[in-house]
C-alpha cells in the first residue's frame, strides 16, 4: 500500500507529575516506581481528550482539511457520540466523516491499517488519525504499578496516497488472544458493569493490570512476532532503521534491545518522561522521533506493540 | 470494491417487552408510545453484548473461522479491552486479530467500508463484522420517548473478496456534523464524566436524545444524501431494489417512503417489533430481509442511516 504519513503532531499537557510526587499518593518510594516501571515523570491533563487531540492537530501547523477523521484511542470522552465527533467540533470543522477505532494500545496501528485500506480503495485521499488519551483519570492508587505507568498525551498523523515516493506499508500482522482479556482491563463504563449496576465496584471504573503476567505473555508473543516479521520479509535486525514500540513499560521497551536483538539507539524510548499513554504512545514516539531527527523519510521502520486483549501487532513501514 | 456479504446472522433475545408493559414504567400510555415511536415491542437481553454477538455468529451455522473480527457497535461491554475480544472469547477462538469500530448507529456501515478497504488491499480475505447492542441497559425512564425507542439485538455478516459474482460496494458517502453532537448522547462512561467525578449525574450514564430536533436535522441531511446518491450514480428510486435504513424511529423509517420517494414495499421496516437497536439495526434489517426473501443476491441495495454525531451515511451495494 503506497501510503505516506505526510504530517505528524503531538500534544503533551503542561502539568508534569514526577514519580517523587506520585510516590506519596501510592505509598511507594520514587525509586520503587522508577525501578518497577521506568517512568520518572508523566503528564497529567486538565483538559479533556477532544481538546488534547485538537491541540495535537493544531501543532501540525497550517492545515488543509482532511476528508476523514479517525479517532484511534483506547478510552473515549463519553460513551456516545464517539470522540472523533468532539475532536472535529473543537477544531471548528463540520461535515467531515468521523469515527473511532479501538483496540486499546494498538488503536493507532489498527487505524493506520484501516486508513491505508480506505486510501488504497480510493475512498479518501487525506485521512487524519488522532490518538488522545487521559489515562491518569483512570488510575487506581491502590494498584501502585499500573498507577505509576499511565500518562496523558495526544498525537496525530495525516496519511495520504503517495505514488511518488517509496513511502508505504510493507507488512502488517496482528493477533488477539482472548485468554489474556482479563489481564488488562477497565471493567466498567459499558453494558457489563454499568455505573448504576449494584455489582459495579469503585475499582471496576479504574485501570487494572496484572503487570508481571502481561509482561510474560507479551514478551513471548512479541518475540515470535519479531522473528515472523523478519523471516517473512527476509530481513535481519540490521535492515531496520528504527523500531517504534508501544511504550508499555520501561522493561517492555528495553526488551526490544535485550531479547529482540535491536541496538539500543534504534529503539525509540520515551517512556521515562511520558509514561504509558495507551494508544497515544506509538504516534507520540513517532512524532517525537521525527521532530528530533531520529525518524527520517525513507527509513524502514518497525512499528510494534501489544495491547489489552491481549493483542500483539507489528507493521513494517517505509516512512 | 468487489466484496461479497457471504453470510448473515442475527440474535434476538427471547424476552419481549411490549409497549403496554413499558407504558407503566414511563408514565405514558401504550398508544402514546406507538404513535410517537412506532415501536410495539422490543427485546430485552439478560445476557451481555459479547454473548449476544456470539449467538448471532453461531446462527450462521457451521462456520469457517474468519481471519479478522470487527465489533461494530455503539456501546461496548466495558471500557477496555474492546468488545471484539470478548466476542472472540465466547466463540472459543484465539489468535484472530480483533478490534472495534464505533460511529454509534452507523458503526456497521463504517465497519463494512473499512472491511472492504482491508479486503481490497489483500490484507484479509474473510472478515466477520458483529454489531451487538444492549441499549435497554441505558434507558432513561424519565425520558419517555428515547426509552420507548431502544431495543436489544445482535447481528453479523461475513465479508469476503469476490471477483466471481457482481457483488460489490458501488458507492459510499458519509458526513459528520458536530453541531449535532449533543442531540443524542450518553455523556458518561468516559474521561469527560467519569463515574467517580463529582459532576457526573445519574442521567449522564443514560441515553439522552432530543428526538424532534434529531428528526428535523436528520430528515434534511438524509433527503440531500438520497438526492446526491441517485444523481451521482445516475439512478432513480426505481433502480433501487431494496432500501435498508437504520431503524431510528417509526417516522424516520417511514420518511424514506414519504419524503424519499421509495415505494413502501422496498423499504425494510422492522422497527415495530425490534425498536431502535443502535448499530445492530442495519445488519439486523439486512439479515431478516435476507431470511424472508426480501433481499436477494444481485439486488441493488441502498443502505442508509443517521447516527449520533450527527452523522449520515449512504451506501450502494450490489448484494
């Protein structure tokens, strides 16, 4: 699919919460947080996901209107309408078709693949994908590890058809294993444990993660996925210019070096200053690495990660 | 896009709630409900959306596994993981990539278009789309009109590449106007009005609709959309074999006859016995009309509707 990510933007909320500040709230030390999660500080947003997303879009500069908007986020502003509508509203636009794609932390990747399909089919020629997450609203301070991981951010890209450059998606693979469905959850907010249901507990409305179990399951699945991608594309680690992983945790990002066989300088690692920003982590890592010159036009990029489900996905991208 | 809806299924919960039974709960008469909404009875599910969706899938009979599952629903089982994971879990499958697409009542249509893009791009060759809605859980009995409209149902289709028959999507158009964002809402369940926020009210977690305003805005938009579709495809109402509209309300469905110019017998109308089943209404109307012989292979079908946003979408389909 000859598609090109022609523009990237992001928004990091102004307010920084250091792990020292968070330590008091969760009854752990700063060192405990950093050694367990790799997160030194995260952003905490006081504005909602639609405004955050719009700020990311505005950071791209003078913007020609897209002809489709996809919100690619794990948690919405409200149950309905979907968040894409509110992002469009904040941007002052009207009439642009909008919908949401949700596969938790992999939402940006699934949205990018869907956008590529729509571009290939000639249905749209300029698609805006926005991931905007305010995970700090769902932190459970009685679950110190997951509470330490989450951070707020928004990031976005414009995707267009492109037959002039070599930009394209070269490969896509995703798998979902529902036996991991209960490892990472927000059990409330839907029909199963509606806010008014008597069975719904306080914690059901907060983020819950069995961290070590997720890490073990994810590491095995991702290890196999990397091998599969390299073998099927007849590549080695050396052929990849940059790895943009989901920023699940410090150890999850480092695993791409330790077990994945990629040199440290080729793996985008922003988790210490941003935390796990759910679906926004991947486009944020992409936008920041593009800004600082790490990600360059023509680069062969491996975008990869895991999400609640448990799902794992990998994409080879010629940027 | 040469794609074919190769199989269809649906699930209607056993429990029927008549408008006479509902009348007591909302302080209105049976006649008031039927004259306002066109709904004589609706189903009320005691099982959750994942099990409902799985039952719809199982109704398709002996089933070859799909290589992608898209949940296309307005309201999820829980905030995360997304509902597709739980549908896969109930079906006893594992490893199939799964995600959700959400554009409220138009979720099935946007999912079908995205699936077509993925099929065209050669990424998948057998996609399962499931819409499963349990709107009765979010009814506000102090808002009699919207409470009378909602019903529960699940429906699904298998979409495949097909170059042997004439089956295809001939045309697609969607628009979203955020100035209508507050006309149809469930304001809670997300980051804006989290269940723990002090500003969150009881009603924020229930379905809210400004019925007459939605109807007026939607009717104008849909009227224009029909004209656009017919003109751009050089068709008249007579060239359309069947209209499958979203079952928004009795008057919304009848408007395709009264204002849209389609003969009554060509407009699929199931609202009196099922109510508005949010995203499940369109695939349910499709599956039921296929079952009863109204929808036939080779038919030129107009699938059309509106959703919270406010969005309107129309699709020309050679079935």
